């Protein structure tokens, strides 16, 4: 079986690398298309554009792994089935699930690679790439503050901006916390705020102070408060971080502190669980791709590619829908993050069971 295992995997590598390269080129071309107006109008140096594209590659790879695995299973296994090699191995007494085992193990290896990329590499490179975009925006008088970001200010202060209204220049659902060496961070929350490049003006908010056990020691409300931020706005904006620019551990710490301040964490918690669920798309792709590759061997590459595109469309639509439901509080964050994997994974397992039923 070791020889058969190596042979099965060797048939996957060609389509895997081809699909990876094709999807990567497509995503890079899409980034260029979206930024071409900024590149031309602001005369961005070619070196900055290349740096931006290179830094975006790790985040793209996280989405590429499941796509490549699905194409590899449909094309590679489909070719073996069309040449009657799968049938020959099954008639020799090897079960279909045992035949597919090395593919599942390889897909689990991709799950680990995707998680490491998504959690340890992509947050840093995404943040660096966003810094390039923000430097471009620094040519404006006051750069816009982005919604749903964590901004690192002076003295280790961290600002969270929930929403931004570009028309009236107000920010909503603002939270500020300042770390303490003897207790939990001091929290300042405000329903709305504005920033003029030097000061934060907070309105209709409250101050929370906690003891070493995390219990409220002091709490007071205010109508208006001014917090000076004596730092270069360029450096200030470089500290902006969305949940996609943070590791799982960093995001978990922010969620814990936000809960202490009574701030809704539905979106952050959903994105936290997505950091774990999205890499498992590689395993889901193999569970679906292997049995379907056997089902449609005679259709050739056209049916395999069309089927892969359709399944990917359904998969990522489910992720987008469930994420929106999780953020809205209709689904719990953990259910919203894992439901697409369980649904399509269940479909894949069903296909495997049906394929395992003897047909000879």
C-alpha cells in the first residue's frame, strides 16, 4: 500500500500546484485592479506596489489551500478513475476509504500549514501591507480612521473604533483602555467620538476601573471628555489593527477586556473562531473532492473544473452568510464560524459512505 499511497499523492501534486498558481495570480490581479486608480492618481512607486503584493500573498494562500485541494482531488482522482486504476485497486480488496486515506492525511497537513500561515504570518504581513495603504492616505490632511480596528496610541493605550461615519466625521462605539501593572486596564467607553489629529473628543460615555480580581472598583459616567493624543498621526494610524491583522491570542485578549467593559464582542469573537475554522477548508475540500472525482470520471476536466467552481461558490457564500449571522447575534459566534465546515463536511462524509458501498 505504501507504493499505492505514493502513487495516489503523486497524481495530486500537478493539479495542486497548477490550481495554487492560477488562483494566486487571479487574486493578485484582482488587487491590482482594485488599486490601479490609486496607483496612477497618487503616482505610487513601482517598488511599493511590489512590496504590497508580496505582503498580501500569505493571506491569499490561506484561501488558496482549500481551492487547490479541491481542484487536485477532482482532477487527480478523476484521472485515476477514468483510467480504471481506482477500480483495479478496489477489486484487489482495498476499500475506497483506505485508498483515500493518504489524501486525507495530506489535506490535514495543509490544514496545519494554513493555520500557521493564517495565525502567525498573515496578520503581520497584512498589517504591513495596510501600512503601505495608510502611508498613501497620509497625503490627505487628516487620514480617515477605519471602522472595527484597534489603534495603539502612546503609553500602551489601545483605542477601539466600532463604526465610522464619513459624512459627519464621528466615530461610534469607541473604547479606550490603558494597561496597568497592578490591575486590569482602566476602560473608557463612549457612544460617539471625533478626532482632530491631536485630541479625542468623547461623548456620552463611562469610565471603568477594576481591581486585581477583575471586579469593578470604580465607575462613573460623563457627557464629554477630551483625551489628548500627543503623537504623530502617521505613527498613530500605523497602529491600526483589524481582527485580520491580529493573531488568535491577541484577539482573544482584546475580547476578554472588551467583555469587562460591557462592549459587544460578537464580531470579534466570530472572527476569532474563523481563524481556526477557515484552515479546515482543506480537509473539507478533500472529503468532497475525492468521492466526486470518482463519480464523474468520464466528464473529463471540464466537469471537474465547473463542479469545483460551483462548490467553492457555495462554500464561501455559506461562510459569508454565517459570519454575518454571527455578527448580528442571530447565531452564536462558534456556530457561525464552524457551521459551513460541518454542513459541507457532512455532505462529503455522506458521499464517502455511498462510494464505500460495494458496487461489483
